[in-house]
DNA sequence: CGTAGTGTTGAATTGAATCAAGTGTCGTGG
DNA sequence: CCACGACACTTGATTCAATTCAACACTACG
C-alpha cells in the first residue's frame, strides 16, 4: 500500500492543480513555470499582489515582474545578509525561510505556498534577515522593489494592497508569537496543520488531504519543538483518530476535533 | 533606601528627558503632552515617521497628525476588534499590546516606547488584532491611515519610510519568533533587557539604569514564561552580579556578560 | 491603616528535551 | 534494476527546565 488509501495521492495532489492556467492553451496548463504566463492570466492572481487592481493596472505591474527560472528542491532563492532588491510571489511549489544562529543551528521562520509573498524580511534593513530555500521544485515571480515603490506612487490601489500584505504579515507573525508563548506541543501542531489546511484550500487543493513538503525537523524548528516531539504528537493525533499520517501524507479525519484542540 | 543608589531615579529618569523639546520655549519643555508641539520641533522626530522627510514634507505630515489627550496608566488606546482607523506614534510614556485568548487569559504581544509606531496590527484586516494599554501616564500622536496613504501618494519619501517601518516590524516579530522557539528563560530575559536598554539609549536615556513600567507578569506573558520564572531569573542574574534589581528599577552592571548570554 | 496588587522563594510536578537504538525511504550510481 | 548510503522518522528511557501550587513579604494607594 503506497499511501493512506492505497492509491497515489502524491502525484495527483502535487502536480495538477497548482499550474497557472493560461486560458485555453493546453501546453501552458501542464507547465506551471512557463515564464510567459502573465498576471492577468495567472490563476493565483486573486491570492497575490494583483488583487484589487484593474486590468490596466495589472498590465503595468506585469511589466516590472521578472519570471525567473524555476528552483530545484534545496536551492536558495536568497540568503541571510544578501542585499535586498526584490520581493517574490510563489507561483508553484513551496519554500521555507530560516536563520542560522551563532552556533550554526537553524531556526525556521516561515513556510510559503503559491500566491504568498516572500522577501519582506529585507525591506526594513535593505538586507535579507533570512535565507529562503525551495522545499520542492518551485517557481517564483520576482518583483524588483524600487520599481514596485515607483509604481505604487502611480497606483493607489497597489500601494494600498502592499500595505495590506505587509500588515497581514505582521498579524501572522504576532499570532505565531502567542502560539509559541502559550501553546502546548499538541496545540502548536494542531494550529500548524490547520494553517496549512486553510492555505491548501486557498489554492483549490483539498484541505483534508495534503502532502508535507517539509521535514519533521523543519516543523519542529518552526514551532519551537524537537523533531522527536513533532513525531510523537503526529503519532498521538493518529492514535486518537484525528489524523491519518503516512510519512509526508496527512489526512485530517476529524477536522472539528482538530479545531477544538486550539479552541 | 528608596532605590539602588539611595536616591530617586524613578522621577528623574521618567519625567525629564522624554519631553518633546520645542526649541527655546521652556514651558513646552516641561510638558511632553503639549498638543501644540509639531513634528518639526519634536525631539523624537528622528526615531519616528518624519525621518528622511524634508521640512516641507514634514509640515504636510504635521497637518494630518492629531495630538490627542494623554492617557492615564491602565487606559486603553484601542481594543481588540476595534475598527482600524489610525496608526499612532508614542510621544511619551509606554504601552503594552496584548490579546485575550478564548479562556480570558492575556498574552502580551509587544511593548512600545517613545518614537515607536503602534497600531500596525490593524492594517491587514482593517480591524485591530490587539488591545493596547498605557503602562504609565502617556501621550501619542494619531495618524489617520487613509490620510497617511493619501499623503504617501504625494511624498515618495513618506511611502518609502512607512514601508521601512512596517518592514522593521516584520523583522522584529521574526526575531521574537526565533527567541521563543529556541532560547532558555535566562536567554529570553537577557535579550529582553538588552532590547529595552537599546531603546532607552535611542531616547537619550541611560542604557544601564532604567525603570520597568510593566509587571513581571507582563514580561512573562511576552516572553512565554510564568511570572515566577521571570522573578527567579532576575534573582539569578542579580546573584551572578550581572544585574542589580530593586523592584522595577534595573541596573545592568555587566553589560558585556549580559550580551554574552545571548551570543 | 488596611487591602489589593505585585513580587519572591520553596517544594513538588510535569511536559518536552535529550540520549539512544532501530526502522523506513529515497535517490544515486554501479 | 538493485544495492548502498544518507537522510528521515519512530519509539523508548531518562533527564531537566520551567510550571504549578503554595506561603509569605513588600509596596503603594485610597
């Protein structure tokens, strides 16, 4: 049995749905990294920067966006202390951001999925505070920041949208603050899974069944737990019948009970 | 003996220096809450929003800023779920932001000192995610956000400045994330004191001797510790000769050793 | 002067970390 | 296509840092 149900979810979940659809061109559909796909035809547009821009505004944004070559698993988008030039929108795949402390240990500061914006850790000090690594084969749109600033001067909607995106990042970080300062291991992991679930749903993927592209160690570093504790809590939630866990494949069997764990 | 050295630091530290000086008007000097003090004459201007604006730009900013009545200790500036209208700059005093969870427990999400910007927790969802309470008699400048957005359209420097401020907030929140996910109680408290110390220095106050305006419980809620642990760590650091602690008065005796604790 | 809020300290408890051993999985190159 | 090695993961036993529970002291304020 290769997975929870005896058929291969990995392939079906991962590949198909995240492709940026490009109208009726079937070739583009199968190639989510196609650099020709514009914001206006990108199926992630309503999760991403262009939201609340009109057609004309979107095409102006389109012009400053660079669609780079895709990154392989393990490749870095940027590293700690790199000069800040751009923010990035995830087109497909996923990323982790992390910092290395003095004795070389890493701590994961975030995970990023399609439609989410990356790189705002560099805006304050004009230097990236995190490193960002692809967790799987992934592609991104690069938005040079000085050009984004210039365009925001001309498009009030874009300025407003970017203030909102940064505001949401602040809100999200403060939620993690309270999570880490008062939740138990089980509550942290439940909350983490619910966050992933909601974000998969945003991408039109199943909120009940998905793949983790990060390791138990990554999750532990993010949640302030050891990888052993993460593993034990997964086992515990499975024993209670709330989850089914098979390696990186997660099925949330009792969504309500899981939600009740974090109130 | 009323404090560490037998004289009253509380009064001298707290009152005098934080006043927004107003050139050569001695009356304004003694009244930090004077609503007439403009950005251009405010001694906090170079910590605050106006930095990198020229005289003309500052006076445009000045026009949209409302200087409200001061808040007494324990009063709220805004509460969780209040509609978002403005961000605020702390003029004098200090504030804590906090959230209440389902069972009525509070968790502190931040402390704010003169020159720092407050209220960005509302930008994303147009609704405040935190409550904010004055920790002492305090005053603020209110900056209506829609007007700030409008003015940012006209003043590229202001837009850029506000992007930076929000970027720094994100960076700060991520630093707390790594603090909470991997530091011991002692490391957390050391890091907290060093942060306060640096921020007092920014306000032209002593980085070695200052007053805590928050309770041990507030600090614990912020750092993810119980108030008993906070108290024990203070005692421990005092026993090691790194600090002198007398109620809310802190003296950092060995700054180097304290810094070494967090590497 | 009394009381509520704040802070300290001790003893017992506990949740998660650490240490350790072993299994499972995946990608690579022969 | 299989074997190998490197990672990734699980589970158990033990330890430990911080919490919890409890008693008491201090301070500040009406």
